[in-house]
C-alpha cells in the first residue's frame, strides 16, 4: 500500500531542506546597512582580523580597507587566495571589502584586479594607485565591471582624474599630505568641491586620519566617507562622561528602581 503525503507537506519540507542547503553553501552574512545611515560610509583600515572581530560588530562600519602594507603588518600573505579568504570574513560583518591590486604594468594590475574581484564583483572594491599606469588599469577594470578606488592621492588635481574616469572612490592621505607641507584638511575639502562641481558621483574616501576630531570636522563640511585605523575607531567611543552616565544607569537598574 502506497502512502500519500499531502502536497503542502512536501512543499514545506522542500523549502526547509533548500534553506538549510543554501545556508551551508552561502554562510549567513551579518552585514546590515541601517536605514538611517544616509550617505555616510566608514571603513576600518586594517588587515588584522582580531581587530575585525573586536570592532566590526559595533555596527558603524560600512566596510574594511586593506593594502599590501597593512597585510604585511598583520602577517597576512599578499596573495589572491588569501584576499579571497579575508573577503569572506570581512563581508560577514560589512557591505564592502577593499583590497589593492599589484603589478608593474597596467596589464598586470588589470589581471590581478580581475582575479581578486572574482570573489564578489558587487562587494569587493579594487584599489589602484592614481598614476598613469593605474588609470589605464582602472579603465580596463571598470569596463569589465570591477569597482575601483584610486589610492595614494596627494593632490586635489587628482580628483579630476577620478571624476573623469568615473571611478567610485579616490583616497587622499590627509595626514601624509600635511606631513609633506600642505594643509591636508583643506586639500580634502577642495577635492570634495571638485567632484561636486563636476557633478561626479566619485566619493572622497579620506584616509591617513590620525584622530577622531578631524573626522568630525570634515563631516561638518560635507565629507561623508572615511577610513581609519583601530586606534581612531576606539577614540570615537572614548567619552568618560558617557561612560559615567552608563554606569549610573546600570547601578540604578540594579537597585530595581527603588531608593532604599
């Protein structure tokens, strides 16, 4: 005697089994863009995965930025395979992972950028130096559907390259610009004015930031995209008055709302 199973039951079981299978194939991402974040994009600038575990769950970061120097500091191999591994981890917490291509020629930069971004073309952004060679590689990568950030920017005129090339980001090194005799703050502000004046959608991703106050001042002037190291990330949360108030709330809660 053949047993009959209701079609609705079969559908329910099939959907549950499919959902379980998909979770094994595609691990559930913890990334989430809050509805009131607006245009703000903050990135954590480190390849140290211990710092990712400590800071990314705080929910303020849109993504992670890395480069070969940061990989070296974190003792992470600068290989395509390892960058895919790091992207997998970073994208569990955030919406974007930025990493830098390498190579002596435009074709080398292109080929490496294609290989790195193959992991996820929608959420992996490839960084290339804003040089003539880098611009050529970026043009080819953009045509291939790869998202681009021009990096190692030291002069406001380089915003013209980024805007006219149609790349998504350009990263001026504010601290290093100041170290080299110019006003890094003003240089970044003028870059924002340039892309706005041209009607470009290129984001000024301010990098080489050394304190939280600088980020706050630039945000007041209309810049909305920043990458900074873990020390600066912790500094943003460093406010003793807030900590004291939080402790007082906990003490009152522990008393159960009574003054006895």
